[in-house]
C-alpha cells in the first residue's frame, strides 16, 4: 500500500493557543478526521475528536460538595 493512497492534503490547522471550545466547534462544523496543531507556524501535534472529548471531560470543573 502506498501512503499517498490514504493520506490527504486537505487538513484543518489551529494555533496551540486556540481555546478547546473553539477546537471542538471545528469538529462539529467541519467534521475533520483530525486537526493539526501549530505553535508559531511549526508543527506541534494533532488533535482527534476523541482527544478533544477526553480533554474536555478531564478539565471540566466538578461541582463543590
């Protein structure tokens, strides 16, 4: 198999400083397989929809008891 057969040149890119809520809205609006994260134009990582959901659940404050 050739990687060119499954790879795409079309991708969504966000800056590392982008708020997670904005990233999640990109998943809802554009439905990408993943989002490329850059920091000052340099590659910093990839976020998948599964990653964004798990990050939100871990960072959401729990109500005080």
